[in-house]
């Protein structure tokens, strides 16, 4: 009796799975994977580069695209996406009607996908639409490399490209998923520091162990505005890489210290006097530089002499009266 019951239950599950295959996969990442693959195929078939290369619309990607995430639920992936969007200050809440129209534009000919999409939660709908649109853009921009790029990016890398811009895609693919930590912890400012200061000196920083430390804890090296910390200056110097912005910052700190010592002699070492002294010192340095270049001081001061000329004319007018 129990054996018959077990067989009956098994057959019932199989029948349900056959009747409602889309709904059974709707909450899993495998369904999103299929949607993105179809969007990429459609985008490549409509691109001029794909036509020149003789690519057809029916070729599927070799296997799944989101292989690192296994069979995570869309709810988990959507939560990660929202966290990243908030970090990138792009947390939006489009209406469900707008999301439905955007998804229809992506897969207008797939009625089964449209029915499945209608049953998703709002956060999951937003995830599917925005990752689908990002994959569409990448397929149009890199028609022959779209699938391997998306496979290397994964859902989180594709989310980062959506939030922070398409220009991140190539760097994320080249540097791997560990570079996402830079975006998560320091935002776009830290990413700019990463591409301008870190990657050009990658070999030196890698040899000194600084690159690994940076990727593991980037906020120790750079703030959210993209400015290097004192710790970064020391670590980069240890690797033989001077930071250009640190030189200017060090010069400013050195000038402030000199002005502070001079004011100490007169008991006037206050912030307002220090900044005023730095401004005066800067002007003196600027004028001195122009003198060195051979420009006469009288010519340099001519723009500042017009108030004196106006006062002189007024006095002459008063005397004449």
C-alpha cells in the first residue's frame, strides 16, 4: 500500500512539473538564465556585426551563463542587487506596469515567459528586467563575446555594470569577481582610484602584496570620494609606487606646518590665520614664478590697480568741484 502511495505521489509530481514547467522554475536562477540567453540571442541577431559574421538567431549559449551562483532563488539575487543599487545611489522603484512593458519589449514573442514574469514579486521583476536590458546592451556592444563576458560577470557583476555603467564590464571580466569588492565598499570613487592608480602598477603592487590587501580591504586605501588615505601612501611607497595626489597633499600639509610654526612665535596659531597665511604664501609663490619667467611686476599688478585709479579720479573730481 505504501509503495503504491509513493508511486502515486511521484507520478503526481511529474505531472505537475510537465504541466507547469515555467512556474516550477520561475523562482530559480535557471529561469533568469534562460531569459538572458534569449535576450542575448535576439540582440545579436538584430546587430549588424552579427549579420556580417553570419550568426543566426537560433544558436544557444554553450551551457548556463550564471554558473557560480548555482540554483539560488531570484529573491536572494534581487536582494543583493538592491543592496548594490543603494550603494550606487540608483535605488529606483518603477511601477509594475512599466516593468511589464519593458519586459514585453525584451521578449515580446515569448508568451510563456511573459506569463511567468507576471507572477514574480516586484523586486524580482525589476531584477529580471534590468539584468536583461544590461545583457542586451552588452550583446549589441560585444556581439562575439557577450556570452563569455556575462558568464564571467555572473549576476553580481552584471548588476554592477547596470548600476555603475557599461564601462566597468571589461575591467570586471579581466580582473575577476574579487574586484567587485572595490565597488561594494568604496563606490565609483574608489573604482576610479582602482583603474587610475592601482591597475597601471599592478605588477609592482602584486609583487609587494599590496594588490591583494587592496582588493580585500579597499576602504583602508581610499575613501568614497576616491581620495587616497595615508595608509595607501605608505603601502604604495613600500611597493615603489608614488601616488601623484599624495605629493600635492604632502606639499599642502608641509606649507600649513611651516605657517603654523611662524604664527606660534606671535601666539596667533589659529585656523583662520593659518589658511590666510597659506593663501598669501601661495600668491607670493605665484608672483615669484612669473618674475622668474621674465614678466614685469608692474604688468602683473595692473589688473589689481583699477580700484586705486577709480579712487584717484574721484578725488580729482571732488577737488575740481
